[in-house]
C-alpha cells in the first residue's frame, strides 16, 4: 500500500489505495518505489560529488570522470521506460560494449591458461571477477 497521503493513479479514476485492486498493484508500487529510490539516490549522490571529492582530495580529472558518469547515469535513470530516449540508447550501447569487452577478456584469460602463462587458480579468480562485472551489467546471474 502507498504511504498515507500518496495519490498515485493507475488510470484516470482508479487509485493505488483502491481495495478493489488485487492483481499487479504490489508490483506496480514496488517499481514506482524502486524508480523513486534510484532517481533520488543518484540525484543526491551527484549533488554531493564535489563536496565528497574535496573531502577525499580526489584528483580533478577523476572528479570530472565521475561527474560525467553520474550525469549519464542520472539521465538514464530519469528516462527509464522510454526505450527510444537518447539517454537509454546510450546506456544500452554502453552496457553492450562493456559486455562484449568482458567476453573478450574472458576468452583472453582462458587462452593465457591454455598457454600455461597463468594457472587454474588465477583463471578462476579472474573469471569470478568477470562474472561479477557481467552480473552488474546485466542484472542477472551468470550461468
């Protein structure tokens, strides 16, 4: 149920707090909450970036890189649900490129092991790191 006083509309006349709604309301509300949380958290992190960078003494080039990354992320978070929005296209293209690079790195470390330049322990450690990166990019478990 939405917090008291929240008046989100499912249609022009049906509200979330309508007791006659039964299917999908919870999922819709969770999606709205997740979207709100992602947007607000990203906006506030972006606003805090200069202060936190100053406190840490972060190199200005790193701050600029982080700012650009957060600007792109914020645009994508705000555009969620709009597949043809330029921010979503950019975000999707970036993820596809990163996934292709992960696949290339994975093939490279297997080749290095096959050439006996690294051992199985190093291969497994690197594969686990690549699995983590793939999960972050896709939002799903690696098979």
